């Protein structure tokens, strides 16, 4: 048996798993058994401690050490009883009697009893000490309702620990025996059911890897997974035998195909595979012959098409050159036209600016004419006011004339009265003469004023007529200026519209010029592409010429589609 056998691996794994399970289950069993033994011993110890307390109740009440000692004398005398220390306390905690086994340090036990006896009045107290369990029990209660005393017993635990260890080893031995028996049975069963058949399968697979398929079939009759594997190995053997036959047939077919591919690599498309293949491989031969036949037809068509393409590319190249030259000439002419149109546009824009200046000047003249009309009207109003003032002055002069006339009459009357008065009236007569002379001069002055006012009124009326005539002329001038302003505005708007339209035309011409330039560039690119196409067509023609086909198509009998299209265009142009 090999060391890397599946049986050994499985056995080792099962051994490890079983050992781990045994260890865990043993630990749990020992723990439970030890706990049960410990609880059973403690129950027994509680009862014995309580019996000592009941038997020592009278001695504790009266503090009689001999009576108390009698209560535990039987336990102390029995060597089977694991007692290390017994302490009997009175109700007040005084030590009445005690017992200590040889070699025992009683200090720790007494301290534990002194510190916990009072709590024993409520029930037994169990305290774990090193290598001992201390149990404190209260004596029966007296008439006052209090315990008559307390008894503390330290019970050794070494016997219980030894019992627990013995029990643990016994369980381990039993489970180890069960484990070994189970493991041997499983290994034997696995060898018969799994590893044995698998070893036979592995030996057969090694024979397959060495290329030996002459062995008998495994003949797996089992219905489990091992049987499925055996059947699969037998099926693999049968498939390998069939594959060997198929490989021989395939080698023959590959040899024929290699010869045909060699012919094809030399450009011979007339070679066919006439020898039939076995089985489904003959479909490969038929497909090869069909593919070569179609390739021969395609090469023949490509040969004819490449000749036509070569001639067409030459014609396209010539046409592209002519189109590029025409595009360059059109771009140059259109550039000159755009330059001239730009100059015309600039002249119209200058005219628009001049018309705007004229419009501004006419507008200012119309404003000044309107202002002059206002001044003329003010002058007319002022003259009318002068005429009114002259009329008022005339009235005043008439009043002065009347006053002069009345004064003259008064002076005459004063002279008559002075003459009547004689010498008494001479002085008054002199005054009357002066007053009469003054009134005479006032009348003359009033007359002169009348004449001047009359002349002024005539001149004012004449001035009013002239100013009104001037106002009418200024109104006509303002109307004509307004008409000129309107016409100049229309002219400016028309000029601006024409300038905008010329600008749009100029922009369109620039766009057309750019398009023509782009077309020229594209024509150059098309020409370059046509040259590359022509070169590729020549290369295709040369490449196709290397193939051998049944019959050689004429390389000069193809159509000339570009030339035909040129003839059609020329015919249409002549008809137009």
C-alpha cells in the first residue's frame, strides 16, 4: 500500500477527527461525572455535619466540651471519613470543642468558620478551601428562636479528585477501544468499496496515458459513484479506439489538403481534390473544391473589374485635375468680384454717412427756420403792441390838445378879467399871457407828436406787413426743408438697405469663395485619392495576374463608365 493512498489519508483524517471527538466527549463526560460525584459527596457531608450539630446541641448550650466531642467521636474514629478539622462554637462564637487531623494547618479553616458561622443560622454554609470543602451547620434553635451553637467541618476532597481521575481514565480507555474498532472496520470497508476499485481505475488510466488501450473493460456493474467512474473509463477507452481510427483517416485527408494548399499558395486555382475521403471528411473535400471554384470565379471577376477600375481611375484623375483647375480659376474670379463689390459697398457706406450728415444739417436748418418763425411772430406781436401804444399816445396827445385849448380859453378869460381889473389885474394879465403862450406851445408840441405818431403807425404797419411776409417765406422755407429732410431720410434708409444687401451679397460671395476654395482643396484630395486608387488598381491587377484560372479574361475589353458619363454631360450641354 502506497503512503499517499486515499485509504491512508482517509484513515488519518478519520483518526484525527475521532480523536478530537473522543477528547471532547471524554472531557464532557468526566466533567459531568465528577460534578455528580462531588454533589453526592457534599450532600452526604451536609447530612453528617447536620447530625453532629444536632448531637452537640446540649453540649453547645451548656458549653460542655465532652458532650460535644461525643457527637463527632464516631466520625473521627472512622479512618474512611475524610475529616481534617471539626470546630464547635457556642451561640456567641466561642470555641467549645475541636478536632484537627495531623499535619493540617487549622488557622485558615478556623478563620473561615469564625467569619461565616453567623450566616449558618439561615442555612448550611459551604465554602471551598484548598484541598477541602468547609461546611457550617447550625444547632437546633432554643426557646429564644436562636441556634444553640454552630459546628464547622472541613472535609478533604483528595479522595473525590482521585475518583474523578479514575473515572476519566476509564472513560478514555473505553472510548479509545471503541474508536480503534470502528476505525479498523471503516478502513476495511473503505478498502473493499472505494480504494480497491479506485486503484484499479488508476492503473487503467495510467495505461491510457501510455497509449495502451488493449486491456479489457472494467465492467463496472455497481450503481454508485465508483460504478459511474468505471463506466466512464470504459467509455473513454472505446472513444480512444475510435479516435485512433479517425486520426488515421484525418492524416490522409490532411495530406491531400496540404497538397491542395501548396497548389493554392502557388496561385494555381485549377487544382481539385478528386480522391474521396472516408466518412464525414468527404464533406470537407467537397467544400474545398466548391470554395476553390468560387475563388477562381471571384479572381476572374476581380481581374476584369481591376482592369476597368484602372482605366476608370485614370479618367477620374484627369477629370479631377481639370475640375481643380476650373475651381482655382473660379475662386480667383470670385475673389476679384468680391473685392470690387467690397469697394462698392464701402462707397455706398460713405454715401450713407454723407446723406446722414446732410439729413442732420437739413434737420438743424428746419429747427432754425422754426426758431426764426417764432422770432418773426414775436416781432409782429411787439409791433402790434407798439401800434397799441401809439394809439394810446394819440389819445394822450388829444387830451393834451384839449387841455391846451381849455388853458388858452382860461388865459383869454383871465386877460379879459385882468383888463377889467385895471392896475390891479396887470400882474395877473402877465401870468395869463404866459399861460396862453405855454398852452400854445403845448398845442404845437401835441401836433408834432401827432404827426410823429402818425408816421410811426404807418411805419409800424409797413413793418408788420414785411414781418408777416417774412414769416410766410420762413414757413415755406421750413416746409421745403422738412420735405428735403424727409427725402434725405428716405435716401439714407435706401442707401443703408442697399449697403446691408450688398454686405449680405458680399458675405455670400465670401462663403461661396470659401466653398469654392474648399472644393478646390477637396478636388486636390480627391485627385490624390484617385492617384492612390489608380496605384491600388494596378497592384490588384498585377496581383490577380499571378493566379492561374481556366481562361484569361481580356484586360482591355472592359467598360469605361467615366468616359460614358462625360459624353452624356457633353450631350446634355449641347442640347441646352
